[in-house]
C-alpha cells in the first residue's frame, strides 16, 4: 500500500506537467485499471481505486472532471474467480472475487476556453455518423491487446478512437507514457503530430520501428525525431543514442564473453 501511495505521488507530478503544457480546452485522457492486491501476498483481497484517486488528483490540480468511458476488455483479462469449489450442486461457492476485466478511460479538461480549429481542420477531422454514435457512449467493448511486448498495452482501435475524438487534424498529441508507440501511430495515421515520452530503451526502439514502417507503407513525409532527456543535474535519463535509433547491441558477443 505504501508503494501505491508513492506511485500516486509520482503520477501527480506527471499530471501537473500535463496541465501546464496543455492548451486551454484541451483534454487529458488516461486509460487506467484499478490495482488488485491478492490475498495470497497481502493476507486479504484489496482493490486500490486508482481511477477514482486519479480523478480526485486531477480535480485538485485544476482539471474539470468529465464523464469517463468504461472499457470492457473482451479478452486478455485476469480472472480471479477461478478458485471456487462445487457447493450443493452449484459450480462454485458464493463470495468469489469479481472478474477484473474493465478499465476506465478518464476524461479531464483544462479550463480557460474552447478550441477554435480552422475550417480546414474541421473538414479534415469530421467523424461520420455511425462512428460518432459508437464512440461517444460510455461503454466500449474492444478486444484487449497482446501483452507479449508490453505488460500494460492497449489496442490500436482504442488509441485511434481517442485521437480522432479529442483532437483536430494538425494538432499535437502528447503521450507521457509512450510504451510501444500505439498513440503515436494513431496520431500519424490521422494527420496529427505527436510527442511520446518513454524511459525504456527497448520500447523506444519498437516505437521507432513501428513509425518507420507506417511512414513507408503510407508513402508519407512524416518527420520522426528522437531526443535524449536529461534531469536537472545533467544526467542522462534514457538510454544510449544507438538504442534510440534502432541499432541493437550484439547479444551473441556478450554471451560469448560471459562464457569465457
């Protein structure tokens, strides 16, 4: 639980910085699931309400809380209700744990005005009637993404919808937890600029490769730049430059040296 409170404290720093750089009327969209602590490790089953804690934190920072979307992940959910036993002819005993198969798409708005896109931006950002009816409702059924390359992925369809719903063509989308670049890919495909921040070298490399592949397939002229980040003391925060540009280290040579 103490680690959870520290986690919230670190998240608060991120949301404050997002609030600072966001344009007036801009949206912060956060896809998050609550934190489940198992009885085996903590003596009792606990759920830390991350979605509600983030909502309160954002309101205190200055955001306007808006209606969230409930994302029902059709697959890739972790079920904790498989420990029951047969009871009086029924498959399972009462008092099992509810499935953990939803996440919350939190919506926060920076006050101070409303967006004023150009006529061209409006024209290039239009959402058709069927998509509008499907997207602007409070319950989504979207298949969860594979966890093969990232422990907390979300599917491209989810990122695509949110980028289309809350930005205009030519806008800049910021993802402070870039991961493998799904949000940046959605931004590129929909004519938005994007900035992604990620501390893991491997994820940076994967993001770069995904964006390069999209640029080749679309014959576009998108400019892709990667920059290294430094802290207040001038120390490098992220990995080596060669990793940022997709040059993999030779793991075979490293293994061979280890054997010697």
